[in-house]
């Protein structure tokens, strides 16, 4: 009888520990780590249970759920401050590339996207596949001619830069941005790049150094790299 009572108490203690652990996971992950270290030495918890809760002696790296990410709602995003940075797409043909640029622009609070020439515009099911709703959060305008867009940006005081391999281009690692200025960056067609006449209207060109057999990147990949660098310098630092 005593053995049964002791076993019942041990099971009860284990259940209490698991309940505390579960609540901690929901409330505070750091607290979960502390609770685990405190109670695991006192209770008989199997290693399989420990693996289930992703806790080991190397620390805690629980993936955040959608609530813990604390994402903005659409109306909050529209009211939030944006970085003084406009993305210009010069005849980008792939709708998936366009959608990807929208999604990255949302992530780093780009002020606006200018869609030019043959570049598709929302609403579009194909753009939505990669934008995942960012086409609704990020402001955009359409221009039939990219040169018109560049002229508008210059009139509004933007420094306009093209992503292109030209003589005298600035390598990305050497780029130093002035937080007091407004910037716009032009990304070109998947095959032909930025039009020469648009390059001629630009205030400068940025080049991404590459060290393999290829000398170009997918436009959405390039946009991701550039947008991150502008956000790092203008938003984060």
C-alpha cells in the first residue's frame, strides 16, 4: 500500500511539473528554462519528455509562435514610420519576383514601390503567391515609363541609384548612406537589367560583388540584399 501511495505522489509531482512547464512555455520561454533546471533534478522526468519540450543542457531555442512574433496589424503598419527609401522595378517581368519584392519591402518598412513598364501590378493571384498580402500593406505606384518615375523622384529630392555593373559603380560593401537623405533604388529586367537611359539619369550605381562563374543574381534575391542593407543603415543603426 505504501508503495502505491509513493508511486501516486511521484506521478502527481511529475504532472505538476509538466503543468508548470507548459504554462511557462506559453508565458515566458526564459522562465521555462529556469524552471526546467530547478525541477528536473528533483523529479524523475524521462529524456524523451525533455526532448519534446526542446530543452537540453545547451540552452533553450524554442521556435516562436505567431502570437510571440508580435506582428503588426495592417492598419498599424500603414500608420508606422517608414524608412525614406523607394524601390523602383524597371520592366521586371516575373510576377513572382514582384511579389517577393513586396514581401521584403513590407518586412523592412520600405516607403513605396514604383512599378514601371511591363512590371505587373496588384491585384494579381501570381503576385500574391509570393507577396502573401504584402501587396496590400506596401504603398505602390505605376509608371508607364521608368524615366518618368526617376524624374518624379528627383523632383521630390530623392537620391536615385541603379543596381547595375558599370564603370565607377560603388560596391555594396563600400556604400555609406546619409540618414538625412531620401533614397530610391532601381532594379532592372531579369535579362537586360536597368535600361541605359535610366542608368544615365541615376545619381550613381551600386554593384554586388560576386566571386563565382555567374555575374548576376535573381532580381528578387538582389532586392532582398539591397533592401536589408538600406534598412540596416537607415532603420536599425
